[in-house]
C-alpha cells in the first residue's frame, strides 16, 4: 500500500488548531514568512517558509530502526529536525527526508550538531521492520533515527504534535509536518512540505538557515539556490536530459505521441520495480510494430538517495532495458509533467498535451494488453488541438452568454455563482469544483482546459474555487490557463447542487437546469471527461 498525503495547505488549519489546544505548542506572533525567509521564499507557492512556534517540544520515547529506545530529550544541545513520515510513502515523505539530509550537509562540519528524527505516521505499519525498510531504501539507516511504537503510543505523539494520520479509501493520509526544535528542546518552526521535486533544494537551504540561527556558533550555510519559484519544464518545452549509461535523451514535442514512466529506485520498497521495468521491454518491442507510442523512463534524481543509486539499480537488472532512462536532476521535468506520485505513467501528444496518466502506486501496474487498450482509446479520442494558447479562434462564434465566459477566461470572480447559473439557464453547464491546495485538481485541470475548447461553443464551463484563499487561487489560475472563469465558493454554498466531501468534483447540469450527474475525484483521461460531457451535459 502506498501513502498519499493531502495537500499541505489544506492541513495547515488542522495543524494550527491542534497546536493551540494540545501539547503546549504555541504559534509565535510572527508571520508565516518570518525573518528566516526572504520575500522570494514567502511568495514562492512551492516552498513553505515555515511558521514560527513557541513552547517546549512534547517529549517522547520510541523505538528506532535498530530496535533501540530513543528519547527526544537525549538530543538536548543539538538542533533537531523532526519529521512525521509514512514508511511506505512515495509522494511527499521522500522529499522531506531528502531536504533534511541536504540541510545537514549545507552546514558543513556544523551539521554534526543537527539531529535528524522521523516518527512513523502510518497507523497500519507500526512494526520496526517498516521504518527499517524505509531507512534502507533511502540510504538513511545510519543518518537518522526513524521511530515507531505500538499504535496507542504513536497516536499519543501525533496528538501532541497536531498530526492527523488515518486510512482514507485504502490510502494513508497524514499531515506532512516537519518541526525544527532548538538546542534547549523548544519548538522553533513548523514546515509543511510541498509536492514539488524542484523545491527540495530550497527547503533544504531554508532548514539549514534556520538551524544556523539556532546553533550557538551560527555556522555559515553553503547556500546553493535562490528562493524564487523554479521555472518548470512542461511537455511542450524541448529539453535534453542526461541518459543513464551515457549520452542524452530528448523530451518535449515530437512527431509522434510518447509514453513516459517516472520512477525512483526507492519505489522498490512498495513494488517489484525491477520486474516491471523489465516487463516493459516487451511493450517497447511491440511499439514499433504496432505503431504505439515509444516509451521513455525518467528517474527523479533530485530525490534519489545518492548519485550512484540509479546506476547500481540498473546494473542489478537481469538484462539492460531496451528503452532510454532519462535523469531529471533538477526536478523541473517531474513537476512540469505534473507527477504527483511514483511510479507514474503519462501519455503525451506530439505537441505536448496530456492525454492519459496513471498513478501506478495507487492503481497498480497495467497488463500489457490493458496498457495498449487505454493508450489507443486515449489517442482515438484526443482532440486535434488541446492547448489553451491559440484556442480563442476555436471559440469564435459562441452564443453571447458563452462568449462572455470566454472573455473572463482564467479570472477569479467573487461570489455570484448562483446568479451566473440562473443567467445560463437553457445551456448545458459543467462546473468543476477545485482548490489550489488540491493535488488531484492540479492534475486534471488541463483536461478541463482541453474540453472547454472543444465544447465551449455549446456548453458553459465554470470553475468553483472551494474553501481556498484568493491569492493562492489566482496564482494557480495563472499557472493553469483555462477558457472560463472561476467563482470563489465554499462546500456549504455548493450543497444545493451536490453533497460531497473532498475535491475535485465535476457537476453536470443539463439544458433543463437539472443536475444530471456528479463526478467525484479527478478525471484520468480527456476521453472519459468528454464522454461524460456528451452523456450528461449534452444529453447523448
């Protein structure tokens, strides 16, 4: 089973409330940015600049990966980085642990005065073997103490630190919190790791700067990066990456569709990665004969435990892979291709549009036949043009009410969704409820963008930015262009249309003004979204 974290921003309120009422943890009076972060860090949506805290860090004694009892109090005199991790996590936890390791390295010799601690945050995997396995595959066995205990003891620690950890639909949801504790055992700062490969270096530097200010000698931090938001490399941008074994691999627009598999060597903890990579050789052999998209694998080297982890892993395979393995050293490609978990499979059109994706970590590997069938279905239903850029021409001649929506494309409007729906009576409507803090919303937004261009002359598309801040929502819309506006709303305000918990949700309203269907969760392909538009909005 693979862990999936909810968005850090969605959980900040939970963490803050918990800290205010238990464990003696108190928020400091400073802003979230604080003095330890530059203005660039505070304005970077992919980097949490940290929340200042006051109060004594709640004590605990738990068992580490060696079976030894370890107490927080034993590290007085050191700065402690304390993270709450699921030992089967393939999303945010590896980013957190990598940032901790890098932060310690940035302090040079003074890194010996920093202690790395992890506490298990999976209520179903509390035995020592799980924290030992995570430590091994991430090459952290001797770099930290990863602590666990019987569930009641873990729950007590989670409560003291405001951690939510539970099983949701078979997956683990937990607060991705990282605490910095000073040399006197007092809480200094709380960080919530973002799902961003490209910002790991930035978080590491921010942690190192914070630790330096807490150490008596204030050691110099070997700063290596800017805090400004890292520009990403999306499928529409040509790029050459190093190829495992030598040479380079070109990604981006091409003459034919491409299939990409994103992975890391530590995925082997939760799946037989070697066997499945080898099995994909058969797909690659068929691709040329059957006119299927060629396969390229991409290793997210920015969070590999060491520089030689990939070469050692590939060298251990029974035979060399027949498809190229590109190395994404910066994380800019993984983020640009919207990878939210690993292993992660994506089908990209020749011009760089997303046609299909699969979260293998939660959905499992597909058989060869199933993979080919889904590819062919996605390709058969792919529009000739799905990019929003240049899409205004496709929407010319729209009825006045729909043209007014197109003129407001990408805008965040205030309240008024209900009155807009009344004004659109007689048109089929598709409402997508989303939020900037929702990873699944980010993943499916390009599908809504493409569908709105194809059906925007017949169907009214509207976004419902739900329980979100206006600033975060506007930043999100600037990065995810669509041809329709979004209204700010809340779950209670949407309740007359549909009753649901969680995002994203897509609501289909027919020409008569009746809700025809409510789709909960993200769409995984453009074809499935378009099929629902035809079935429920257009009525067949």
